[in-house]
C-alpha cells in the first residue's frame, strides 16, 4: 500500500503532526480531509474517534472493521468527516490491498 501511495499519490499533500489525537481532532473539525494510519494503540485513537463520531464523521480499519476494540491490539484507521470522501478513500484503499 505504501508503495502504491508513493508511486501514484491520489492526494495533494500529506502531514504528520506527531500527535494522534491532534490529527483526529483536525479531521473532526474539517481542517484535514482524511486520516490514514497503519497501527494505533487504543490510547492513540479512543479520544479522537469520540471527537470524530460526535462531529458526524466515519472511521473503520483497513479491513473494514470498527476502529474501537476493547483490547490493546493495534488498529489501522481510515477516517474522514465527509461521508462521500470517506467512501471513495475506503474503496480505493481496499482495491490496493486486494492487489
């Protein structure tokens, strides 16, 4: 997946702020259009997922499961505030994973 995103990026820019909850909060308030992360611990995503859900956004793992899981298992994340953008990216990333 990383190679496909680097070889033919379907986005204008990417950022990493060094704080997962800040990145989640920026998605929830519309400053960032999409959030993609390969493996977050529960303490990385729990508060941010709550913010995004309260704002009306959506999030799933790369395998389509709910992000929240009551374990310490790391979870991947695809998240967006805009539902249309979320569906486009989820489908795009699913196709990459299938190949």
